[in-house]
C-alpha cells in the first residue's frame, strides 16, 4: 500500500507576515528575479524592456500582471532610469492604479512597491505621483476590510511619495496625522508601518519643532507602543522616540522652561522602559530575535542617555561618506528597504540620494571605477601588512621579556 502523506498544519498568516516584514527574504526574492531577467541578456535596450513590462502589467491575466510587476520592481531597483520613467509616466500610473484597485492583494502590494520605486527614481520631480495617488493610498491604508499586509504597503508607499514629492509642509503634517491615527490599530503590521511612515516624515521637520512641539504631543503615543507584543512595532516606536530625543538634546539650550518641564518626565519614563527592553528575555523569542531586540533597544537607550548617536560609513566610488545621527540613518534604512540590492547603483547615480545624504555625485567611467577599486584593494593590503608587522614586533618583545624573566629566576 502507498504511504499516506502526513498533513502538517502551517500558519499561513504568520508566514505571510514574516516574509513581508523581513528585508532579507525580500532581497533574496529580488536577487532570484534579477537572475532571470531579459535585461541580463544582450539584444534589447532597457527602454524597450521597460515599455514591454508596462504593457505586461496591463494584461487581463492576473498572473501575467503580477509577473510584470515583480520584474518591474527588480528593474527599478537595479537600474537608474529616470528618463524612461518620466516619458512613460501616464502609462505606468494607469497600469499601477488598476493593479492597486484590483481584487488580488499580492498584485496590489507589488504595485505599491513599484510606485514607491518610481518616486525614488524621479526624485523631486515625483510631485505628480503624490498628487495622483494620495487619496487612493490614504483610503487603502484606512480600509479595515483590506488585508493588513496591503494596508501596510499602502502606508509605506504613501510616506515615500510624500517624503520625496511633497513640497507643502501643511500637507505633509496632515499625512503625519493620518499615520498617527493608525498607531492604535489592532493589526500589528498596520501599527508598525504607520510608526515607521510617521518617523520618516518626522525626519524632515526642523529639530526645534520636533523638540518643542512634537515630543510632548506624539512622544506619549510612541511610549505606549513600547508595550506592544509585536517586536517590529516596538522597534519602530523606539526609533521614533530616539529621533525626538536626539532633537531635544540638540535644541535643549534654546528651549523655553515649559518645553523642558514637559519633556524631562517623559524622557525619564522612556529611558526606564528601554532599560527593561534592552535586558528582556522572552521565552517565545529565539536566540537571534532576543539578540536583535537587545541590540536595538540598547542603541535607543544610548541616545536617550545622551551618550551616543548612530553612525555609518558608505563607500561611494571609492569615497567614504559618513552618515551620522538618527535623521540620516533612518532615511538610509528606508532607502535600503526600498532599493535592496540596487542601493549602491542608486547611490552612485541617483540625484535624490546625493541630495538627501549631502555628497557630490560623481559619474565615473568604467575605467575610473576599476582604478578606484584597485587603489582601495592596494591600500587595504598595505594596512594589513603594517598591522602584521606590528603584531610580530609585539610578540617578539613579549617573548624576549619572558625569556629574561626565566633567566633571572
């Protein structure tokens, strides 16, 4: 008799949430998409491939549309093509809008991601995308009948469109209030996405406004989210509080007594909560998750205690660019989420990223890029050789000292 197959129950909802919130799984899927793409082969120009993909997302069959959206996402991540996106903006917007309004949530999520990538590609010229999709994405994020993953994608896309393409501060503040209203959502993915989206837009505000106006009003709401059972929500809330406290310490000397009096008790409460989270040990978490939680909240805690702020160094065309402070580090983390494996390509070519992170864009030829890489390898070898020689001398000195001590004895 044939063996009976064992039936294993799997929590599909949990698996869907983990895959949608895990940047590593997203990056892996994009890498697999890229390896099979037509633009890796010779014969077709990027412009022709881009137009073919726009035609594909307008097909009647859902599977063809979803496949086209995945390829379009990979193309926009790995290639910087602002001219092609601008020239075909109407066709692209029409196709994306139809996909977002469709019944399939996976298709709508993919369409939202493609829309966000189009905004990153167009940069400051993407104000028309924000104007066209603002209402649709806002309604989708507030629609309780939709799946949480789709609502979260709409919220994150709206924040990116507003971050890149909105010049009006009043409109941006209205969008932020929309995100604030979703902090208390019963869906963990929605609450997590809204806190992350709010923090991204808050990074564009002046530090004095964050310290005097935003910290007393929004700070307590973020503090309440630190008690959430969902790790990503807690982490995003902690990051938002770290951003506000960094602004407070920067502007502390220029604030009036009322603002300082309102902020200090809140900072003390948040510090105490972060101390508990930085040392917490939850049985339901595995070792890797506990380590990540402790590391994240320890970093937030250092900011609230005024001891240190995050920093990171990027290497762009052989030049070191230092990213310091919560504002820039948060914006870099968001760009890293959107661009994935194509981050380095956009750092080298995308004008938007050069404006955000304040470095001079250098368009180098292939020969110049190769020379810069060879120089970096050469100097790294020299530094390694110097360190080896230093360590050898140190060992010889220690050995000679031990020999002398033995002879004296």
